[in-house]
């Protein structure tokens, strides 16, 4: 009974604000409010950047997660800490770090300026960099856990049969870790969709160029509370649908 009460409080703590958001939507004026919030351009940009971010997270995060799952010792612990620190890093701090790396006078930005005579433009590329920085660790954590859950004898057997490490990873380990990889991919995509602070600091909020869904919601607050609520409700619906459709796939439920 006591556990049920605490569980109910936890559910209410999460669900009540979401329900309140949906109740505040003017459903009879929903389409008009979305148009006021500049929904179309913001969501199309979000779809473009989050899809790219998820692809980059999987492409580079899968080998990294596999490597981390095999590393041991203090050095491995420190490397894992640096790789996953964006999980807890304040978003504005992440944005400042990206500026110090990719900005015109930053570590990499200076090299680009001196070598190619150019700097990273304020475009959707900056949005992808910001989203990947904060979202890839979600994929790496889930993927590393999936690789660690695989019996090491499978890899040893493949190696004994003459398979290379790349072949073993591609044809043996990745298929076996697929549910965990899918979970990480979904989480990284969702995190990228909700990214705000690092994007605002590093890429700015230019409509049609760097203004994603969350940034459009923030700007809409200065124009119309109803427009901001409508766009926020739409983004909530997108996240709920994606997570609900994929939840059974990564948990093994039917």
C-alpha cells in the first residue's frame, strides 16, 4: 500500500504538468496557433537536424561504445567520464564549450580560419554540432550497456573461427546488441529534439536557419502564450508517439 502511494505520487509529479499543458491548448484554434508560432519551418529544421544527429551518434557512438565496453582500469573510468559528462553538463556551459571549440576564435575555429580562411557559419550545421554534443552520450551509455550484456564467448568464438574484429562487431555483436542500440538511438533522437540551451548559445535562434522546435516555443512566448502552448503540445505528442512505438522493441515486451 505504501509503495503504491509513493508510486502514484511519482506518476502524478510527471504526468500532471503534461496533462495541464494539454488542457491549456485551444484545440479549436490549434492550427492557427501553430501557424503563429512558426511551426512548419521549426519542425522541418528539427526533423532535419535530429535525424542527422541520430545518424552521427550511431555511426561514431557504436564503435566508441564497443571500445568502452572492453576497456578496464582508471584511465577507462576517466575516459568514460569525459565522454558522458554532457549528460549532466548545464546546457549553457555546453554552448560556451562549443563556442570555445568551433567559434571564430576557438580551438578548431582558429584552425579553420587560418587554414581555409573561413569560419563555421550560423546554419543548421551548428545546430547539429550542438545536438550531437549533448545527445551522443545517451546513445553511448545505452550501447555500452548492451555490449557489456553480451557473453564474451561469442566474440571469442568468432575470433577463433578467423573473423576480424570489424566483422565480429558488424555481424555478431551489433545484431545481438540491437535492442540496446535502438534504445540509445531513440533516446539520443529525443534528447536532440528537446535541446535548447546549447543550441541557443552556440547557434542562435534564426527562423528558418537555426531555430528548432524548442527555440520556436521560447520565441512564441513573447508573441502568444496560446501559440507557445500549441507548439509545445505538438512536440509532446511527437515524443510520446515515438517512445510508445519503440518502447516494446527495446524492452522485449509485446
